[in-house]
C-alpha cells in the first residue's frame, strides 16, 4: 500500500529513457520509505515492455493495453491513470517532464486536487514542520526545483494531499537497471470498464515523429554556446570547435531563444541535463537555470571575457578572453597536437 | 459561414526573468523584483495572435483577456486592447494570493465558467514558473478537452477545431470538439504589433481601482459612463463564487518549504589567459589525459 508509481511513457514501441531514470530514482526513495515501486504502462501491444520495467525494479506493472491507446491522448490516459491512483493510493507519483508528462500530470493532479511540482532537479525524502500550525510531517517528498527564471532554488512539499506528484526532465536522474530483475507481476486493467466514448473527443489525424537527430545527452564532449556568442552566424565558430574535437553542440536558453540554434540543443532546467566528460562553455554567463543542466560535467572549461561571469565559479579551467580569439587558438592547438 | 466565436485568452503579467542582470538579486539573497520589468508573458502573446487570427477569419468574434494579479496587471488587458481584443477581466483579490497552480486554475476556471467561451487560448507556460500546469488544470476543472503545445490552428468550423501541435521530436495534427482549451507554444506565429487606432482609443481604458488611485488623479478626462469601452472589469472571489477554501494559500496543496538563493559550489579553478601558450598547454594537457583526442 501507498507505494510509489512511475508513469512508464513509451514512444515508437520503446520505454522512454526518462521513465527508466525515474524508476531508478524511485527505487532509492522507496528504500528509504520501505515501500515498493510500481509502474503504469499504457499503450497498444506494450505488454512485453513490462519485463524492462521489472529490470528497473517495478514490483507491479499496471497495464492498459488496447488499440485505441496506441498514441497518447489526454482524456483516455487521464481516465486510466486516475483509476489506478484511486485504486492503489500511491503516496508518490512521478512523470517525465516530456510533452506527454506535462500534459497528463497536471490534468491528473487537478482531478485529484493533489499538488504537482514541475521540472524537479532533485527529489529527496525528509520531514517537515508546518510553520503556522507546528504540525509535524514525517517522510515527505522534497520536490526541489529552480524557480523564478532559475535565480532561486525552491524546496516544495505537499503535506496533506496524496499522491505527491512531480515531473522530472530527461537526463536529470541516473538510469541504472538492477543486476537481477525483480519477479514482478502484471495487473491487467479492463479498459472497457474505464473508458467512455467522450474520452475520444480528440482525434489524431496525422503524426510525424522523427528519430532523434541531435543528441546532446549522450555526447561525451560538448561545446556549449551562450548568448555571448552574439549571432547565428558566429555560432559557426562553436560548430567548428565541436567538429574539430568530435563534440556535439549545446546551447543556453538565451541562445536558443535568440534563434542562434535549434531547441533540441538547449541545456538547462528547461532543456536537457547533460553530464559529459568535458564541456567547453563559450560565451555562457552561467545562469543557474543553465548550470543546473551541466554542472555535473566532469571537466568544465569556461571561455568568457567577463571575469565576474558566474560560469567561472563552476569551471575547472577559466579562460578570461574573447571567444573570437580563444576558440580559433584552441582549434589550431588541437590540430597541431593531433598530428 | 457567419459563425462568431467567443474567445478567452488566459494571460499573465510576469517579471522578465529571461535577461536577469547582476542586480536581480538583493545582497540578502532575495529576488529584487524592482530590477525586473513586468511584461506580457511571451507565449501568452503567441496565444493572443491565434485568437486574433480567428477574429480576422470570423468577423464579429469577440476576444477577452482574462488575467489574475495585482491592480497593475490591468496593463496586460490594455495591451490586448491595443492589439485588437474586445475587453478583459482582471481577477484581483487578496484572497487569491499565495495560490499554487491548482488554486490558480480553480480561480481562473470559475471566471471562465462565467464568461462561457467557445475557445480558450493560453500560452504553454509562463516564464516566471515554467510549470505549464495551469492550462491543463483549467481544462480539467471545466471538463473540456485540452490541446497543449499548439503551433497553429489550421481549421475551424462551428463545432470542430484542427490544431497542429509541436512535440519534442515532431508534429501531430489533432481535431477537437468545442469548447476546448488550447495552450500555444513559442514556435507559433509572433503577435502582431499594436494598432495605432486602438492605441488612441484605449489609452485611458482603466479598472475601477486605477480610476480611484490618487496617482492617476487628473489623468482620466472622459468618464467610463460616457465611453463604456474604457472600463476594464475587476472581479473578486465574490464575483466568481465557488468554494472559498479552494482559493489562494488555503486552496494550494503544495507549500514552499525553503527557498535558497543560488550559491555556486566553489571549485578549484585554474585561471588561464587568452595567450597562445596557455591555450596550447591546456589542449595538450587534455589530450595527454585522453579527455579529448
């Protein structure tokens, strides 16, 4: 009872990485709380995916499997999630902060009048005392996230309502399968008893999903361009350095918002969290909303002509200088030494 | 077809968190709101453009902005009027204060019920919270479909709307019944500029509280009785009714336990110059350690 449920999102017949990352985190939280981890799997012909969820520690997989559920749609997925949550009464429910999770989780939380915290960067278990009533709460979920454009870090709790719900971006938590899968069971849901015709008021008439082309998350080396790069044209310098080093190009939100590079390259709280072995930050000021998505990188090199820029504070190597001067020198040095 | 639609655009006045300067935080580590200008939330502006396009196509359709905030959030409604809306409602009441997304969406849904629109448009998310939760929560409370991440309304008939959605790795085209709630993504069309005629017409549009404000004394020469279109309505909890305990702090299941300003973990940082020698030795070191190569 009162276990942790992770929404197992699928895309193109596979479990999304973010769901496996959440299961990994949920195992840790469940161990502290001495409860079990369960998963909710919705789709069409997805039963075989339960084995993967078992190997990430789900003791029970709640399964809704029928043709009408092939692609995510808000209303039927919400109805199924609500039924499972009402039956199982989980104390914590976790969703990926994907276009699906960010559509489903708020709808579910509104129906349950439960709370929801978006885009958490850390989840912990801890106690809480209400500052007004003095009432003590044991073992709540601390939902930790940057707020206010990333200028502050807030710890949010949900003392009275269940489940405690949170969404987490892909790449924020580590993904680790168990050495040996748990001997889990599948709880098959009878969707004919849950879904009604009006749940299908929205029809999908076309769907084009591309394979992921830009993959900054799994890149070992990243060149990270910020607003300081100055223009779309000048980003060619960033790309040139990346090409020389065999790296991928990432960018800050300001650079993406300015239209210098595409959305898929955005690093940070509202983008992708990366942990490469080397990241070279070029013209990045170092706003927390950005650094929250890259400060776990093994080696950080910052190039910025402002010695006061916050990025230098998390850098292993700070180069105080103009990127237009430094980057070509780096390319030249690399070419010289690799001969 | 002479169908006229009633459209409500949910908009929020937000501090401009995108270009935070060094003075955005006080020495005590709290947010210095005065250093951040208040703006029309960018994606709400994209939503407004989608509404204006519907009105272009279906003349006689009406657009109302609904916003919740302090008295000065009336600026959002005037901004809408300058760009072609027909009016707006400011939800303002101390009893709304301290609301998380759930209590916010309760208040908004109560107001929307009273307005009874065919289509509700909103930005995907606001830049001060980035939660993207209020839209779907309002839709749930109204028990209507939601279409999130919309990029364009491609077709609209009396009873059906077709929407192109921008997903992480592709697109989806969906149809929905009306009424429905649509949240609009930043990749949608930019909002048209202010219209000069509207700017003149609505320059002195104001709420009752702005009218009363001593700072505005002598500013308003024409009474709103004479020109009713200059009157921006304010609604309180009493106007939208519902369950009093579902508003504001009391109606918010999530509580902020702790807020910390950002302190960077000090690392042992090697500071290098931009000289060729320094950069050369850095690259050589990285290559020797097999970090690159």
